[in-house]
């Protein structure tokens, strides 16, 4: 009798363990997506939209350096 109760208890514990593992979810945020580009006189601009924060970023490249500058940021309502 105790052997059967032990097997039932082990099966319940294994089922609970599988259920707990199946419930874990990763928090995955989408990355910022490019929404537009423009260039003039050797300077390029690109706009990115981050849907998780509802924010638009503007980045600039060119003008004599290879660096990418992302300083502009606007929060959307």
C-alpha cells in the first residue's frame, strides 16, 4: 500500500514539475525598427521606432566621421 502511495506521490510531483516548467515565459521585447532614412551632402539620417516604449529615435552618420550618433528621442502619446 505504501509503495502505491509513493508511486502516486512521485507521479504527482513529476506532473507538477512539468507544469511549472511549461509555465515559464521569457520577456522578449521587439527591437527598434527603422521607419525612414534620408541623406543630403554626405550626412545620413535614419529614424527608429521602439514599440515597447512608444519612442522614436533619430540617428545621424557622416559629416567626416564613421561614428553613428543617436541623440534625438521623442516619446509618443
